[in-house]
């Protein structure tokens, strides 16, 4: 009988086959990268290799983490989206377009507020000017 606290047994080669496909795709993307399980956090990670020997592998720098083994296409998509070296110009242009859009919105709002303020001042000055005019004598108008 199976209880919720029991671990499910999975053949060892099953997860390694999936991880191997991701590892191959990551290495094809960049030979300085590797894919494996981060023993400190338990996450599956793409690592930046800090050396070529097994002794230096514990110094590898995790750059992207996944809770589960991702599909190779998903891993490469996240890697590409965060790769500032290869896509830095695209990332910068996207940020600049976004910032320009925000600035246009702010400029339009400021222009609208300025026009409304000018109208309010105009109305206020007209009210002040009309209040200072002498009132005509109604008796003179009746003649």
C-alpha cells in the first residue's frame, strides 16, 4: 500500500536522460556552460564553468535555476533571454523603447496638467478682474 510520505522510485537513467538532453543543448549554446543539479540548493541549474577539471567543478557558478528538469527548448529560451553578452544590444533597445514610452506618457500627462492649470488661472484672473469693475448704476440704465 502506498502512503503519501513514501518516495516514488524512478529508474536512475530516466532523469539522467532528460538532464542529458538539456546538458547537450546548453553545451551547444556555449561550451563554457553546463547543466546539472546544484547540491547546495537541490535545484537544477545552468552553471558557468570555472575550469575544465572535476576538481574545479565545485567552483562553478550557477547562473539559472530550475525547480525541475526543464525541456531543452525552455532552458535555451531562458538562457537566451538572460544572455546579456549575446543579446545585450536587444535588451538595451527594449529597455530604451520601454523608457521612451513611459517618458511620452509622463510628458503627455504633464502637458495636460499644464493646460488645465492655465485654464484655471485664466478663469481665476477673469473672476478677479470682473469683481474689480464698478457695478453700473441701475438707475442710469432705466432711463
